[in-house]
C-alpha cells in the first residue's frame, strides 16, 4: 500500500525525486481512481521499505495555493496516505550582521548546495508562514501580528528525524553516494544535476553579496551540510535583499529565525502535516538565478531518500490517515486561494511601487495643476478654434509647434490643450502623455527624465501591456542598475508601438538643459507614424533647426502680441476685480480703465510683465501713487526685476537675498517650512540659528519679493477637490527670474546685490547657512524628533557637501564650518550622519536606521572628506593626525573612496601621506592611472565587480580598459558580479569595449 506522499512542485524537483526510486512502477495500485477535480500528476515507486508516490501540479503552478490543491486532491484520491514529504529547492538565509566597524558578517554558514530541514522548536512547528500577519494599530505605527500557527509533522517523522541526526553525529551522511547512484542510473541527468563547479569552474566559489556591495567568497562545498530549524514559507517570490531583510527583521521581533525561504509548505502544514526538505539554490536576493536549482533539487532528494531509511513502516501504519478532515482542508484551500489572490494583488502593487521608485520619473501633473489654476475661463479659446489646431487634430499623426517669447503664456496654453485632449475618448484617440520641462526642478530639466516620465505614464495607462517595462526592469537585475539612454528610448518606442495613436505634449523645450540629447531623440519621436505631438518653446536657433524639417509652416504657430491681446485683457480685468489690493478702487472706474488700457497697450504679449506690474500697483495707497506708477512702468522684464531689487526695504534685504540664493541654486523648490528656517539663519556678525526668527505665519514669506517668488500648494491627492491637505513649496516665480539673476543685465544695473547671485558665491553662502543650521540643532533629540522640529535638517544634511565642493576651496569661513561639522566624535558629526548617508546617491530616509547611523558615525571623518572631495577639511584632518589607513565604509578606506569618486588631487594627497596603494577591497575610480604610476596591483581582487578591469568594462570606459590592459590586466580573469570581464562588458552594453576585449584575447566561453 502506498503510504508516503512526496510532493514536488517543479519539474526538476520531481525528476530528482523519481531518480531516487529503487523500483519505479508505470501505474498506481489497482484500486487507484482519481477523484473528480484531481489534476495532480503522479509517479509511483519504492524506496527501501516504503511505497512512495510523487505528486505535482501541472507545469507553471506553484506557491501555497498550489500546494494546498495538491494536498486536497491527495486526500480525495488516496485516503490511505499516512505521511508526507515536501522536497525541493529554497533560498538560504545566512543572516547578515552589521558590525560596529561598519562591515557585514554572517551569523551562520548556510551555503549554496546545502540542505535545510524543517524541525519543530518552541512554539513553532518547523514552518512559519511569512505572509500571514495582520496589522495592529498603535499610537506610534502599525505593527504586524502573526495569526495562526502551522502544525508540526506527525510523530513518525519527528522520531525518524531524531534518529537520523543522532547517527550523523557519528557517521557521514549517505547523500553523496545516493546522488552518485542516481546519476549513474540516469547518465543524461549528469550534465545538468552535477555540482555546478563541475559544469563551470568559475562557480568553484560560492559568492555571497552583502547589502553594502562587498562580497564574501567561499570555496563551494562539494559535500552538502545539513541544517535543521525553521523554514519560512511565502507565497511571494523573494528576490530582493532589502525585502528579505525586512522579513527577517520582522520575524526576529517574534523570536523566529528562519534558515530558509520557500513557497509551498504553508499551503500544506495544517491540513497535510509533513517534513519540509529544501536544497539551497540562492540567497533570496537580486542575484537569484537557476544555476544551482537542479543540483539543489538532487541534494534535497538524496536527503529525503536517506531519511526514509530511518522511518519504520510500522510507525507509518500507526499514523492516522490524512483523510479524516477533508472539510478542513477544503476550507484551507479556499482561504489559501483568497490569500493567494490578495498576495498576488499586493505583489503586483509592490512591483509597481518598486518599478516607479526605480524609474524615478518626475511627476508633471504638478506642473499641469499649477497651470490650470492660473488659467482663466475662455482664455486660449482662440487657438482651439484656429484652423491650425483643427487641421492638426484631424490628422492621425503629425506635430504642431507653439512658440513665443518668455512669459507670453505658452505653459498656460499647453495646459489648455492638455485639458481639451484629456476630454476626448482615449479608446478612439489613443492615450495622452505629457511632460513639462521646468527650471525649478533638476529632474524636470533633462531629456532622460522626460522619457522616464512618458514611460511611467504609458505603463500606468495599461499595466496589461507592460511586457516591455517588465523586460526593462528585469534587465536591470530587478532595479539593481539603471538602464542606458538607448534602452529607455527603445522601451518608450516599444510601448508607443502597441497603440494605433499616442498623443504627446511637451512643454518648454527651451528649459531642457541637455538639448543636444533632446532634439535628436525628438526627431525620432516625431517620425513615428503613431505619434501626434504638440511641443512648445521659445524660438531659439537650435530648436528652430531641429523642428523645421518635420513640422510644416501651417502647424508652426507663434504667440504674437496681437493674437493674445484679448487673453491679456481678460487677465487684467480678473486681477482688478479679485485682487485684494484693488478693492480700494472698486468704485474708481476711470482709474480701473486707465490701468487696464495702459497695461494691455504696453504688454507686448508678455503675461509675465503684466503680472509683475499689477503686483506693484496693488501696493499703491492713493490714486496719485497709482498714476505715478503708471507713468514710469519699466519697459521689459529685466528692467522690472531690477526695479524690484532696487526697492527692497533695507530690513528685508538679508532675508530676501538669502532666499533667492537658495532658490537659485537648489535642485528642487523648498518646502515652505524649509524656506522659513533657511532665512532664520544669520551668518553675520555672529553665525546663528534662532527659532524665534521664524515667521509666525509661514506664508508671509511671499511679502519679501512677491513678484520674484511664488508659493505653490501641492495636495496629497492631486485629483482631490478643495483643501486635500498636502504641502506648500516656494520657488522662483518664472524662468525669466532665474535668467535675470544670472545674467549680465543685473550687473549693468550696478545694483549692489548683483555679486551675491554669482553662482559660486551663492552656493558658498547656501552651504554656510546649511552648516550653521546643522551645527545649531538640538543634538540631544532623536533623529526623528530633529526631523520633526527642524524642517530644513534633512535638506541641509544632504546638500551642504555638494554646495561646498561647487563653491571651491577658497572661502575661509565655509572651510571653518566644514571642519566643525566633520569633528569626529562630536554630536554634530553624529547628527549629520544620522540624517544622511554620504555613500548613497539621492535621497535616503534618515530616521529609519539608527543602528546604521551609529555605525556610520564610527567611521573616521577623513573617509567622508575624501569621499565628498573636501580638500581643505582633508588637509586639516591630516594635520591633526587623522589615520589615513583606517578602515570603514563601503569603499574600505579613504584612498579607495576618493579614487571611486575621481578626486585625483585628494588621491595624490592621501598617497603622499602614507595611504596604502595596494590595499585590497577598493572598487575603482577615475584616479586609476595615478594609482598605477604609484605601483598599484592592477589585478587586485575585491569589491563589487571583482577587479578594476571588470568595472571599467561594465561602465564602458574604453580608455581606462586600454590603460589597464597596457598595464598587465588579465583579460580572462574570473570573479566578481559578472564572473569575467567580457560578461561585464556585454552586461554594460558597450560594443566598443566588447570589441577591444576580444581584440586583446578575451575568450567567449571563459
């Protein structure tokens, strides 16, 4: 009688199990009859004294729901089954530990090819369901609580496991000989199921990737080690180190420490208790692949066969049949399927979140919302009624160019067009995607971010059509690296090709900072048969040259003053009617008419000029004052801005200048509370930050220079009506303001403030403000409290280094503040490193990792000075005896950090002060030639990529690759993330580098 069920989800798990049969039978027992609904595939055989069936579902089905379905069918079709084994592959969890020196180690020696076996302990039955938690709300944060426990295996299985463990303390396992017997019996399996090192010598090492990018290389074990303990079961495939470690952190709070993660056991344990046996094939991280899966399947199967020899048939017979509570199992299947769907939905949502975070696409809907708020009913209608627009709209593909001078209302017109196109049926007209280039945010000034935004919008339009996006994400090792420019373009074009028509609106091409990339790409986009485009810009030479070949004159529309005069008049009338400062002349009809006529007559088609004049006229206190102002209106925008600066009250000059400097150099607008704190800092005569200098009403900041800055409200939900919460940002009011502050026109006015807006000077002043702010924080508070009470703290911690470097080394006061913040062991040094991690690019959450923060603060400040490129601070630290050879940080030492960031002068200084040129563990940097001159070992291994040649090949640095080869680098050296240099170059996608390596002897099959 068949009493043992061996469950295998994947084809190679099943094949490995079948290879363990001592005898294999074509058919099951004579009385076997599949119940209705049983879709299991069965194999029948004998292993030792036991008759064993192997059950699996049709190809492609796995997870807890699939496992529960197998169990339900087994109960119905084979009620005499007594015990079960779940045998296959899983992900090992060695357990990363972050040490006080900033380095990672492993808590246990779980390696690829080992075996993990579920063993009950304490309150755990040996398997824990990772996904089965509910959220308990508390006053602080929601916290997870595990609901339900999974059963232990039957007594017969636990008894046999105890006997086997005892025997293995005295004797070696029989697994190796059982594997050899199986491969000898089935020679065809040998090519795929042998130890990976026998298939590929490069896999002789088992590489573990720590989160900080460092590697741990073990010699791969040829004899598996057996680990007993808790196994975690998840219905979601875990292939992210971050996700894995979040799960482990959560479980550690419950005193649960899994050795392995798999995907089926939780679907079985309550209705079909069994022993779970998993061969380790990966580490549940981004480097997950199938190279170890077949070998790991065979390892697990060999353990299962040896284990069966310890199970007594009489003990199995005494175990009750599994058919006793089929109703409970059906309930488990139903509930598991519901959970399966919820987890699938959650997984899709999580993948979408991860993809969006990785794509890092700027949100142009904020620009659209702002422009729509400024739009007045009826304005722009003349263009919608024009022949040019109507003929363009009626053409399936074609491009229209709307152009005009600065401040003439192009962006408002773009928003009007987008609103019109959004009202049309997307099923008939195709999806609408748009992008607003903007001077106010760095992420809205490049062609690459424009493409990212368009990809994001098209992908959200129809996630079902997202195969190309999935390919893009997978090609990046699930978000581990960024796509190339060419890959982004091809992905966008592939998404567009899935539609008959796609409508595209691109506003303010002239505000793009890399037009040499933008315009050739735009040329290709316009040429696609399925795109219908509108672009807006000023009439600048390179844009004219790029567009005139593709856009006919009938669809080239200029916003001439005469065309928009009526819209300007509508705007003036609206301001006179609604402006708070004009209520005092509500009955002065003659005065109102004079203002309206004068402004419309002198506007010359520039809305922005009209807006500024109305801002100033609102401040007038008498009719005489109004008439004087009307007689001396500045003739253009530069003269308007110059007058505003000249008329600043002396008492506001310091704060206004400081605010404008911030807005001029910042890569993004400031939050309103950030701006309030920025102007509450004083640099002279005594550097200080005083909370009592904060504006009581934050919005009063607009009074400093209302025509030069603006406050924008951003709701939490952009689609919500009315006050939907959110936040407010301060930014320069218009691109022309930034142009004026940086232009020679300001110097020609001989305004004493002009030198303060020179970029280098402005960056130095902003860096000083940020450093003074950080130095004066209350360092006794927790990081979370600092973030709450000092709104500028995160911005300050992140941005002072870049502003400091860009300002240059010659500002003594700035250097003084830099040395203060870098005082090793000080509270301010610790606070800075809790708020920001200088080793990471981009924003990072400061208050979520106190332990990592303490570890960073233990790294000496010389390392961070070298990493950032702070020469004066570095010189000071060396003078006071900082240890140039100290270890710490992800790059190992200060020399490697400076080399990686390309700080050649700092590399030279460190070498001159005793840095070890051959120190291993550094990654790579632009100062490589200098290191070679000093005698660096060109083939030194270590770091994320293995050696310098591999990282140079991946990044496509052809000259550096040639330099390394000329200095004796081994072209076929093995190791690192991509195993060899040629594979790294292929992964990086640089054809010239690949050819250079081949010309220098790189072997395709190395």
